[in-house]
């Protein structure tokens, strides 16, 4: 499934840190290509507040 959203790299043994915010309708709201674990939760919360 992560390949479906462009998160996983099929030829790589390890996936990069990326995430996808999916809305209640099942559509991609935003993607995060460079995830820093210490800051990421705050970014997602801000995006949810702005939906």
C-alpha cells in the first residue's frame, strides 16, 4: 500500500521517512517528503486544524 502513495521505493530495502495525510474521503490531503520525527506531529496537527 505504501507504494500506492509513492512513499515506498520498490527497489530499496528501506523506505525513506515520508508520510501521507489522508482525509476522511480517502483522498490525499498532503504529503510530507522530509519527516523530522521531533517536528512531524506538530506539522500534522497544524494541517488538521486548517482542514
